[in-house]
C-alpha cells in the first residue's frame, strides 16, 4: 500500500500538481541553472476525483509547511496499480517554462 501511495504522490508531483489557486496564473520555472519549480500540493488548479476516491484538504495532524496538506481519501486499503490516469484521483497544476 505504501508503494502505491508513493507512486500516487510521485504522479501528483511529476504532473506539476498542486488548492486555493484555482484558476490562478501558471507557476513559472526558475530561470536559474537548476530550473526549479516548487509547488505546494494544496495550490492545485483542478481536483479530479475517480469514483469515491478524491484528494481532500486537511489541517490535522499538524507539521505541514504551508496552510495544510492534501490527503487521498478514503484510506480504504484498496490498491490501484494500473492505468493511473483513469483510475486514480489527481490534482492538476498549471506551470510554464
């Protein structure tokens, strides 16, 4: 289960994903030599649920770095290890280079 959750988190981050900035301007890539784009997951543009699974904004437990964090719910123990694009909930974020 942990590896599936790690893959989902990686998918979310790799897809340029991030809550309250819905419809905001795209994030811009740093013009420096490393070209870093750092995005908090709760700053997403679109939250797409799949079935009864979705990403939910939370503020507990504490210890996060921004206003809160995103949690994939429900934590039912189900494993979805194929066709993530159509079977997993996702957060989309706009970014430019």
